[in-house]
């Protein structure tokens, strides 16, 4: 049986062009999906690919405008009995946010793989072809279903919940936390580090095309509480604190956030450090705060948006959701 995969393109460096094999500057999101599929057609991949251009942007501009087109396109592909899996091509800068949003809002029925590249298509050492060939290998593998949305970068597979971009340059720019990666892949081989954990599960959240406003407050030495007043508008429903260390903040900022929490604005403590858990502290109860656990601030923001959109705002219930899978 021929494996049939749907490729949904959104742009990024994987579709970028520099105009020089050794130049530094390039434009993300230049190659269209038809041209891209023609290019990968020469690789001898063991799957039939059909493509659709959802957007062609630098992923710094990623947001609801594209997500609201991408999500229904994936749902349509998943519902098609002829489609075995979906590949989303994406810029690496915000790839982790899109992947996590999809992870939380898609059923775990067929493989959904998000892939990018760190070097533009005409650069020496373009990583996009290998990453794409690896993504095809993963999306063709029936055991990829039931693991949520997957991210393929380099020769590693990551769960969307764990993956994060940790370097600005170089092909090894992604890492996972707390699971470093969940398997190894090459264009011709694949090895999982464990069994699927979500097989047959429905989507955890309904799709929301109007996500509530949640701000991220970046904590630094000498941060003053009045910054919050400039950050938060009348529509803001939540704040994720990118705190120092284990989600810590200056005392006046804590007081200002605790006051916001009593006004019904959700406050989640995450960390600005690259890795590590932010666990619940005894004072969180009195402050009305929620601990982000292993999620970094940008992913904590996505989860909080979906929780608020689903009508959840009680800190204890929010904490249970952050404690869950
Ligand atoms: N700025 C690019 C993007 O995120 C970077 C990349 O794709 O590697 O679209």
C-alpha cells in the first residue's frame, strides 16, 4: 500500500532563499509548496505527497491568522481516509508554539509532524531536505500516531510539549525538556524510545479561533511593578511570568500580580531559564498563582489561552491542567 501524506506549508527558512550559498542574509518563506515538492521528488521518498500552501511567512509573524487556516486544513486531512499522515513545514522561530497548540487541539489519530530548517534552501549545508526526508519517514510510520504532534529537527523526534528552540544558529538548534527526544530518525530508519501514550485519544481542547489575550512578563533585575500597568490592557485575561530561577520575581511585582489575580486575571509562574521545573510553592495558594511546571513561558501562554477559552479560570483547576500531561 502506498503511503499518502498531506504537506501543509507555512513558510520559514525551510522555504527560504539567500541568493548565495555562503551569504548570511536570506528571506524566509520564498519557495512555494509546488516547487518544494518538485525538489523533494528527486529524493526517492517512499510516500506520495500532496501539498497545500497555507501561508508563506517568516514564523516571527505566526499567529491566529495562519493558525485559523492551518487547523481546519489538518482536520480535513485527518478525516480523509486516503491520508496516512500530515507534515507541516514551519519557520523554526515559533515552531514550538504552533506545534504545542496543535498538540493540544488535534486528536491523536494519525501522525502530525512539524518540520523546519535552520539554513535556507540554497545555502551550503541546507538541512531542510534531510529534515523533510526524516519527517516523511516519521509521518509514514503508524507508530507515530498516539504521540501527539511531533517535531522533527535533525535526526531526532521530539514531542511538541517538550521541544524548544535553544540556539539562534546551527542545525542542532532544538532540544527537548523534560524528555530530551522521543526517538531517532534518518531517511531510512526510525527508532522510538517508548510506546505511544495517547493512542486513540480525542483532542484535549476544542479549537478556538479567537484566543484570549495573555501577556508574558519578562522578569529581570530591577524590574519595577509599574511595567505591569504598561503590559496589561483591558482585554488581558492572563499573565505568564517569565520569572528568574524557579519562577521568582521582585516583591513589588509579586504584590501587583497577586492583586491582579484577585481581579480574576490568571497568573502563571514560569521561568526565563532555559530548562527546569517550576513547581508549586506554598505562597502560590495565597497569591492565587499557578506553577507552569515543565512548560516554558511561550508554551505556558498557549495552554493558558486554551484553558481560558474553554471557560476555566479557577487557579486550582488551572494548576491541575498544568500538572497534567
Ligand atoms: N526566521 C525564520 C522563521 O522562523 C527562522 C527559521 O525558520 O529557521 O521563519
